[in-house]
C-alpha cells in the first residue's frame, strides 16, 4: 500500500523559470537513467525476491525513487511555469514566444507545445519512456550488480546536470539526489556481498579450463597488459587459434534420413553455376549490355 505525503522528500527552490533547463532535466524523469526507471526496476525485483531482507531493501529504495521522481518532476514544472502560461494564453507575439521558450537552441519548445509545460515521461530528446530500460533477469547476484551500475550512471547524469545550471536551489536539490545514488550503491553492494559466494552469477561454476583464460584478440603491438589479463590471474593466450576446444572448428548436426534427403534436394535446386557469367541489373544500368562505353 502506498500513501502520498504532500511534502517533498527534499525542498525545491527554483530561482526563475528556465524551460531549456527543464528539458534537460527530463533525462532524470523519463530517461534510461532516470528515477522512474529505477523505481520500476527495484519494485519489480522486490516482488519476486525470496529473501525478506533484500525484499525490504528493494521496496524501500523503489519507494524512495518515486519520491525522487516527484522532486525532479516538481523542478521541471517550476522551470516551465512561465512558459506554461504564455503557451496557454498567447500573450506574446508568435516569434517572441518561440524565442522565449526555445532558449539557447534547445528543444524545450517541443515539450512546452506537446505537454503544456508539464513533466512528460520522455527523456531530454523527447523519446518516450519504455520498460526496455529495465534489465532485470531474476537472479539476485546479477540484478544487484546491475542495480549498482544503474545508480552509478544516475549519479553521473546528476553531476552533468549540476554543471549546466547556476541556480543554487536546483544545484542543491540535484546534489541531494546525486548523494542518494551513492547511498543506494552502498546498500546494494552490502546486499550483494551478503550473498556468499556471489561469483560467478547463478549456480554453474563454468568450464574450469576456460574460466580464467584471456584471449588476446587484438592484432598489432603492443599487447597491453594489466591486472585484467595478468599472468597471476589468467592464462594469457597471445595468438588464439580456432578451435580452442581441440576440435576442427566446424559446425555439425546429426540429421534423420528424411531431413538429409530434403536438405540435399534444396542444395541441388539452389546451387550456383560457377561457370556462368549472368547478365545483371548493374550491367544493364551501366550501358555495357547495349555496347555503350564511356
């Protein structure tokens, strides 16, 4: 059960309307790294979670992400307040209104025109929110790693947004939201590592002869070495050759006699005549078929 508190989790203070900035902030409202994506990711994970502690964690953070969605949406609406009335009432000349809401070359006129200065579930480019942003796979050791990465990406977007505004109130609110991404990362890290072992993800350990092998697949010098391909951790193969399993590297399948017969019929019917020199559309178009030459 959800109950709405009419007060925001963090106070929003917007110095003045700025529809261009509002458009950029839509990235954290209806974008891939935004608050709705985070809330739905964690909420749906929580529904399927079997561990009661992790279930509470996911539901708590999902609910907080909804409160962050409300904060971002409120900032967007405040930034659009001036444009909202102007668009609705037409108090300016057309060209003046367009220049006003278009700001410094951004696309805020699109969201102002289509959504009346509200907070639509689109990203800063106007692309509608989609559940395809949710990458849950139903395995906690994989999903919590994805959650950690999602919080990290959201933190980076908030940093970038803070860099494009001089409004102290907005910077302050975005700083709070950015900081909560750090807190969520820490909680997800603790939850992940409370599962032991948690690597490799899932149940199967992998094939031991390949699980710590590094194949150098880049031609050219030098072959850069580091902890990701060190001799201490990996069997470094500098020039991998097919097939690494010791087979002949070809694909094969065992067919029934009937399938083999029909496949042979198909191959015979569609085989190429390697001795032919067919007239093609390219020949006709070039004029060579009519003896025309440049």
